[in-house]
């Protein structure tokens, strides 16, 4: 309940902005995961959407391999760092400050959608908005890769999304290719590979 109230007043945004200002962003490893690298090895470049792009690590990796990339994140500090990272690498990447539950200004179609931890940070009532935008933006046949934390109690509330909840959210418009359940820092995680129907 408090999380929903905080989100309604934008406090969640301030919390993330504060973490970026203090340079306490444990999710920002600066390394593209091997699952994404393996995908890029066998997939020709096209148009990609990086949801919750943070400081642009994965967007830069994609662009270096010839992908046309749009990255979205709702934290201004993250987008500024992402733009600086792309400029330093001499890459043209469309970074936008936007909420993944409100992407009405963004147009597709995209051939690949990537989300590493963004959906996990949303509340259940935001999942449907996220899924609706994802469905609209990805072309039929497009790949969607998701890395998400499985449910756990954190600071007195349950965070994360279960495999069953993820499948229920996406099954109307996406075909599941595979799911790999694992753990990070002692907490359950899952990688998902989907194709847009």
C-alpha cells in the first residue's frame, strides 16, 4: 500500500534519482549479460527497444553491433549518463526519459525488446500498462527478452514477479520460447525468451 502511494506521488522516481546521485546503483554493473550476448551472436541487427535502459550499457552493446536502439528510463540522471556513454563511444542512440507504463509518444515497430529488471520494479497494477505498450511496439515475430526477480519480501513488502504471473501477463500476445530460473545474490531470478505473436 505505501509503495503504491509513494509511486502515485512520484516518490519512487526520487528514490531512484537519489540512488543514482549517490552512485549506489547495484543493478548498474556495466556488463551486458551473457544471455544477451548469445542472442546477439545469432541475430542480425535490426531495431531494438531497451526498457529501463539505465546508463545505457546494453543499448551501447547493441548499437556497437549495428542495431538501431531506443532506450527508455524514467530517471533523468540515468538518461544523462547513457547519452554521455553513447557520445563517448561515437554512437547514435535514441535515449528517452519516459515511464515504461506510459510510452504513448514512442512508435514502433521494434524487432527486439530487452528488459533487465525493469518489470520487476513495477507494481502489479502497472504490469498491464507495460504489457500493452510492449505489445503495441514490438512487431509480429519480434523477440522479447526479460530478466526478472522472482517474488521475495524486501523492506516489508513483496517485490518481483513469478513465472506464472509473467506467463499470464504475456500469453495473449507472446509465445514463450523458454524460461531459465536461477538465482542472484541468493534470490530467485528468471530469464525469459518470448516471440511476439
